């Protein structure tokens, strides 16, 4: 299975497994079944059960077309809505254990999902051949929408998942210091901990200092350097995140 090396803002590469085309196609088919099921339900519920078709005969063609578009619209925006609500996944992707991520290592935004959705029109042209060719030939197995959004689809079927990499043993009487850490995501914490551990191994004080400044900037924290060193600060941030997210086992 091929991998993608995501370069973080601290210039540290983290490798993720790229999802296979088979996984992506199966996820697409599962989502397609869900969308088709909705269309059948919508047509029955609105046109037959509510007898909306009878009332539509009295409307002009533009009004009739507008109503049909409104009925079928949820199926069209299904990928965009699901990926936004499920942090890069749809039900199909969740079943196949794959996810959309930014290649810079951070969580994709709504704008990124929107770009992918807009380009879907091109990617599925000619029975999806354009998207398929792009995924096969691009460096990170990206369809055109992924290239435009700066995203890739990774597999979550790793032996060690992201939760394992951010665990930190806490004592029963541990008292957190910075509640602001709840504003970080699992992926943010993985990047922080990976960088911190690597910097400690080689005693890279420059990376530790930059990482400390970055965390303080993101969380808008002011820490007295006379009371807490940068290493102590980062260590406490990691432990506090584990405390507030329940990752203390």
C-alpha cells in the first residue's frame, strides 16, 4: 500500500497509508446506494404519498422544475454535507475506514470539502474515467477535486491509529492547567507530540521553542518562562489534552 508523507508546519514528515482505489470505489458505491434509496423514498413520499404530483400539474414548468430540484437537492449535496459533518468521511468512507485529509497535516475545512464537491462534476464525467485517471496518475492518488483542494484520502486501517499516538499516562490525582487545549484536534495533538518526542531525542531546542510558541499562539496563552520552561509547557499541554479527552489509560 502506497503512503503519503505529510509535511507539518514544523517541517516534520508523518506517513499515512493512501487508500486504495478499490476502497474508494466501494465507498462511492455504498454512498450511491444511500443516495438512490433517498431518491426512491423522496419520490414516493412527496409525489405519491403527499400527492404532490397532482398539484404540480396546475403549476407552470418553471415552478414544477423548481420543486423537483428541491426534492432531489439533498442527494446532490450528500457528499458535501456528510464530509463536513463527519470530518472528512461519508457513511461509505466510514464503513471502508478511509478519510479525506489535508496534505499539510491539518483537518480539512468546509471550503476544502466544497471544492472537492464542485470538481466532482468533472471527476465523474464519462462514468468516472476522468477522476479514475487522475487518481491513478497523480502523485498522491488524488482526483482533480483533491488536487484543487489540497487533500488526499487516507486509510485508517493502520495497526496503530491516531489515538494510540497521543496517549499519555496520567496519575489519578492529575490536575490540568490549560483547559484551552480542548480547542485542539486529535490530529493537532499527534503533530505536537510527534514533533516534541523527536526534538527531545536529539535535544533540538530550536524546534521545541518554535513548537511552544506555536501552541501558545494557537491557544492564546501567556506563560511566564520563569515559572515554566518550554519543555514543561509542552508536556503539560499533552497531558491536559489527554485529561480533557479522556485518553488517560
